[in-house]
């Protein structure tokens, strides 16, 4: 619930209360319950929540709402409890009278998971008739989850008044959940409840149906058939889910490998420092976010958009530097390139470790990359979805660049036949440097995206280097489309193997399959034909 | 392998004799050559990775020892001599740990070594410490099943972390269904074996336990989190017991948060996630998930407040966090200093004999004691993750728990005890009244 709304509700409840009971403090079970919050004992707090939620007092909502938000303050010395709101106003929780200030010795009443569940349940039944649709929906869902008998009356009352269709459906499901567990509900009611849950058809419904305990024979039978049908539909959805996870893993593999497809695939440089370019991109994101956090907090949601070009420039510049200072002396000597770039990767790792420290750095998710939405019975997380789209965009841009720009043409010319290109007047060493820079820059961009799902630590690159080589070799060296198909094939194969074989065995199985495949087709899925292969 | 033939035992004894003789000889030589070099200072070896994968966790421990030495020297050192740290970098490379340990003991002549994090690094240096008869303080929670004369274990044994955490979930959260998720190496595997046996002894059925291992640095948790969600929808309260190794935790928790698994639905209790690990993530979606440790930075005690203040001043970083293995080093260091002062010597044999029974204040307001099995007594706390990356203690053991070197839950080890005071043996079988000796 938004803070301003709850604050408004608080003050509304407060004024109503003051009008209704313009009386001095009086002692009763409600006041005793409120005082229990000051004991800092989880059992006492739980008892207090129960009493207050059932008291019918106008103060019940503000108190429990404040408790959920960590704004219920209790003073252990005087045993007084205060409800504070975001604006710094506070009232005495027992009397509802406004107080000037909360004593310094007061601390927020603590919760644990068990209490958070009771708070949710209590708030659920208290807000079932809230004027806000979102709040009502949330309330109905909380009641569905806790399905406590005491809430039945409130649900029935809310159901009678409810006009909104989705809230009505949620209330109906909440009612069904309560009736299913209510010992004195009639058989007809229970059968109806089973049918409602069957229609809901998700994992929560399944959990209720499997955990309902002893029931009349007819109900048990209906439940068994409902469980069967839910499980069947969930099994189909789990295939869809695996395919989605596969696409998502494939996009991460593609993103990590795409820069390598340039430096290794197109140029033939065995670049072991590729992972470190990814890492540098991730650290660029961290630096951008740090600057934004300290100077321009309002821009946080745009931090990634700012980081993408910067990461490209930083990693690309470092790539050009590496090519000019090391790699150009090693062309045609793959073993030495491998050792030199491997050594370089260690140097870069340690440099970052010295500059930024060995521990993980926090890179936050902008709001548009947090959370998930439900599509049928599967959960799709926003960060994975955006990464998939981003990867495809990067891939398309790169492809277009190689095909339609002058630099792309020169790159292709140099890699296909260096001498011929040189005699046509192309500055081949400049093109080499730019190509390597491009590959590194794209690795840097990958780092921006990977910072959203992985640790930003000096070891970030190491975990992607093997996978990247695997994808490029499997897809066919020198072929961007091969890299795309290779990445998605490996991703999907991995995710369909994982539920069967487990994460560790699944990975091993994929490696074995690739080795076998390379034995059969040494040049990968899509082999390049022509001079480039022989060169 | 605990059932050895008598022939083997005899062989290993004579081998030990030879070893001891060589070690004695070398020690003699060492003291001859070392006498003139290190008269004015006592050298303390620090064997923690400062580069490679484990640097993320171990660098802080190196800083901790340097800090403790600094503090001790301000108080005048030990036995009237200043302490001098010798720091080496084993670079997260297990064989290099053994090499660097040998270098510390033979070349730098250190009196004691504080070091190691992973169990495999500890196993790698064990033969070196035995052969050269030196002392290692090991500060990290580990899988148990070990008690060595030359090693002092100041981190938690499974009965000081995993078992109390499971007890808490069973009693307070009424958990009936368990996911044991871990990284695929010796610590999670052994801990999960112990936990599985323990859960079954408490009447949990096989189908209510799901065990899942992932490779080091696993970053794509989508399938596993979805599996946990599915496993949790069987109508029984479900919890995840996580022995997932430090680095893989960040993507794991991110995925949990993104897929909307809240602590109030399926709580996760972790044994390898501390303040340091949480520093790398936004903890708001994780509020309510749990961790079991013997120390939390948020615990209010005069000792802890003083320590945090001094530590942040020493590192010149007012936000620098403290964590459980750091506290283990604080206790271990204090115990070593007390033992050395008690016997007025840094001679390893004397210090090893003096250490059991030594008491040191821990940072949470109690007093830890070194036991004859070279483990210590510790309190156990369950903390809930808060929005600011710290923990709120929701439960603690009523008293300090003595560490068991050998788990009581496993068939192979339930009759074994470690006792370096009375029995002079790390794996004494109480049923057969025999010491199994080295090599087990």
C-alpha cells in the first residue's frame, strides 16, 4: 500500500475515532493487548495482533498497518506504544490521542516470519472493504493464503458488496479456501470449494487440496480428481517453463559469447581475457550507479542506459590498447596468444581487486528490471525478459554493422584475405585494432546486462569464459548466426536436462555431448567455407 | 575409512614414529638457526587467499589478524616481545596452500598460523602442520569429522550451526518439508548427510526431503527456484536449508526475490551467508530469510560494540562490516595469546598442551572455552535478514554449545570422540576403547 494512502487512512481512522469516543483513556482488553507490544516477546506480539484484529476498534487498522511497515514504536520503560506515520506525526496506540513526540527509548516492534503471516492475515480481513481496488485484491489474496475460519464473516460481507470482477473472483477463492478447512462446513459447500480451487488451477490451489486433511469420502474423491487435472495442466506448463528458462539461459550465453565471436570467431585470436572485458563492463555499471546514487538519485532508473555506451567505450578502449600493445605481435601464434591473454586476464582481475576490493559490489536493479509477472502458470521475471530482448538487439545491430558499414566491409575483407585487402588500400592493422576493440566493447555491454543477474566481483569473467568458447566453437567459428543458434541450443538443452539430471550432471552431460558433436563435425554447426578456414 | 586392520595401525604407528623423529630433528635445526634471527619478535603466520576465487571471503580475515596483532602490540605484545605478521598469498590454489604453509613454518619460523577457509585447503595443509609440528587456527564453520593435534577449530561444527537451525525451523516455524540445497563439495555434502540423518531420526519421511546440489559459482537458478516452489506447494510448511557457497548466493537470492518467494511462505536458512555476502545485494526482497551463525554484527554487547568501533577505525571505513569467521579469529587469537603467556613459551608442544581449557570472551557476551577435542564452545544464533543488510536475532541457544568433532548422527562417527588431553587421540572409539590413529 502506498505510504501516502496509509497515512491518509491513519488520519481518517484517527479522526473518526476521536469523534466516536471523545473520552479519556479507559482500560480494557484492547489496551492490555496494545501494551503487550512493549514486551518485545514474539508470543506476546502474536497474541496482541489477534486481540486487536478482532476488537473491532477503529484503531486496529492503523496499529497493524504500522506494525507491518515497521512504524509501530514501543517504549519498554513506560510500556507505551505509538503509531507513527511517514510525516513524523504520531499517536498513542492505546488511546488514539496525538502525541508531540515519541521518546528516544522507543524502538520499532520486531516481527519474525510467523508474526508476518499473522499480520498479513489480520490486515487481510481488516482491508477487505477498503475503497482501493488494489488493496482489496491484496486483502483477498492474504485471506486465501491464511484461510482462517475467523475471516469467513468478513469475506461474506465483502463478497456481498463487491462489484469488481477480479476482486470478486479472489474473494470467492478465499471463501473456498476457508470452507475447505472449516470442520463444520457442509459437504455441498466443500464440493463447491473444491470446484473453485480446481478452476484456479495453480500451485497454491494444489497446495490447499493436497494438504486439506480428513474430509468426507465424496470430497476426497472430488479433490483427487481436481488434483489430477491440476497436475496435468501444470506438467504441460512446466514444459513451457523449461523452454522459457532455456531461451533465457541461451540469451545469457549468447550475450557473453557474442564479443568472443568477433575476437575469436572472426579474427581467430584465442582471447582468454574476454571474460575480463565482461567484468570491466559490469564494474563500469557499478561506477555509474555509484555516481548516480551520490549525485543524481533521481536518475537511478536510467543508470543502465547510461552504462551501456560507457561500458562499450571503456572495454573497447582497453581492447584496442591490448591489441596494439600485445596481440598484434602474436598473430599466427595461437599458443603464445593463449598464454599471453590468460596472463593478462589474471593481471586485469588483480587490478580490479586492488582498485575496488575483493568483495562483491552492489549493482541494483532499476525498478523496471525487478519482479516478475505471471503468464498462465509460469513466472517470467522482468530482468530475464529484458536481457533476452537486449541480447537480440545487440545481435541485430552487430550483424547490420558488419553487413552495411564501411568498417564492417573492411573487417570482413581483412579476415577473408589479408594480403588482398592490404593491396586494395585497407589499413589492415587499423582494422585489426578496431575489430578487437569492437569485440571487447560488446563484451563490455554484456557486462552491463550480466551485472543484473550475477555477482559483480573480480571473478565475474571467469565463470563465463569457458561457456563462451563452448558456444562459439559449437556454433561454428567465424559465423555469427552459428553463435546465435549454438547459444540457444545449449541453453534449451541444458534447461531440459537440468530437472532430470540435476544441475551438476546436466552440465557434464552438455559438455560430453559437445565433445561428441565436435568429433563428428569439427567445425561446428555452421562451418565457414573458403579461404578464411585455411588461413 | 574407520575400520583399519591391526597391521595397518602398526604400520601407521611406526610411520608416525619416523615422522616424529624427523620433525624433532627439523625442529632442533630450526631452533638453532632461528635463535639469532627472531629473538626480538614473535612471528605469526597469516595463510589466507588474497587473490583468486576465495579472496572475496579470506581477505577480510587477513585484515582481522593484522588488526588483532596491532591491538596486541599496543598492549605490549606477548612475553615482552612484539608480534610480527608474516602474510602469504596461497591464491585460492589448494596445493599452493601446503607450499605456503611449509614456507611459513620452515623459512619464516612462525610460531602459529591463522588461516584457511575451504575444507580442501585445510586438508591440503594438514600433513605439513603434522610433519613440521606447528599450530593452525581454523576460523570457519566446517563439516566436522576431524580432530587433529595441530589444528584448533574455532569455527562451528555441524552441531553448533546446522542442527540448532533445523531445530528452530521445526519448533518455531513448524516446518514439515525440507529442501537441502548446497554447492557440490565436501562441506555441503557432509552437512546434508548429517542433516538428513537427523531429520529422519525426528520422523521426517524420505519424500519430504529434497536434496539438490549445484556447481561452484552457479548463476542460473531459474529451474531450481521453480522446483523449490513446486516442492513447497504440497500443503506442508516448507523451508530451504542452504549450504550454497558464498558467491553463488547473490544470484540465488535475486532469483528468489524476483520469483516472489517470500520468507513468510518458504523461509531459507543459510549457513554461508553473512554480513559480508549481503553487502553485494539489495536485501529488501530478502527480509525474513534466515541465517544461522555464532555471531552477528548486530548483537548488542559491550565487547561487540568496542570491537566494531576499533575495527572500523583500524580499516578507516565506518561502514566496514564484521562477520562470524572474524569473531572466530578474535577468539582463537586471544586463546593463543593466553596459552603462550601461561606456558611462557611459543614452543608448539607446550602451547598445544596448554590450549585445552583456556577460556576467552567471545564478542556476544559469553565465554568460549577450548575443549579437549580442539573445538570450542559457542552460542548459536538464528538471525533474520533486515532491509539494511544486517541481521535481527530471533532465537538463540540458552547456553553455549560444545563443538562435536565427530557427528552423533552418522553411523561411522557416532562412537568416536576427539580427546587430546586424556586419551591423546583425535579419533578415539568409545565402544572398542581404541584409538584409530592417524590416516583415517
